[in-house]
């Protein structure tokens, strides 16, 4: 070794031979959770079902105050649905937040919901759709 640091002048200088242990501990724990859930194939299958169920419920809702703007095909999207709210979007977002629903709002009038297969249930998806369908 030289007595002074001489950095490698390219991206190669950022390589290290061993990953830091403090970064690996949470990774190991998260991989165990995915294993316990049955792996990515089962999670993706549940994701498609959860999001498909949400899409079905929203299409059946009597309210015409919102439109799903995410592609219909599961292969063209992840678990998120973007919902264009035609009237009082911030009020609806507030109702969802007050009910403990975690989603986000994009100006001027889009609510994004992502039923996550690792921890969301079909009942929670139904409850979300019920709140939307009751919006006036």
C-alpha cells in the first residue's frame, strides 16, 4: 500500500469485494419475509388478483364520479391503480385518510392506490372501493 490514498479514476473505484454487514442484515430479514410469503410468483399472483378485484369493484360502482386511468391489462401495470376523481377529489382523499386508507394524491385530481400483496387483504380492497362508491 502507498502511504497516501490514490483514488481509481473510474466507476471501478466504487467496487468493494465484500458488502457491508450493516447493509446485509436488513436484506437477510426481508428475504426471509418473501420466503415466508411463498416467493415472488405467489406474491405476484396475489397482486394480480387484488388489483383485479379492486378494478372490478370500481367498474361495478354506481358512482360515475371517478374513472380508473391505469391500463386494464395486468401485464401493463403493477399493483397500483390511478383513479381520476371528477368531483371533490381532495375531499375524497381526506375521507380515505380519515378511514386509515394509505394512498396518495396527485394534483389536480388523481388518487393512486396500490393494494400490496404482502400485507393488504381483499376486505381492505373492498372497504376502499366502498368509500369511493359512496363519494358524492
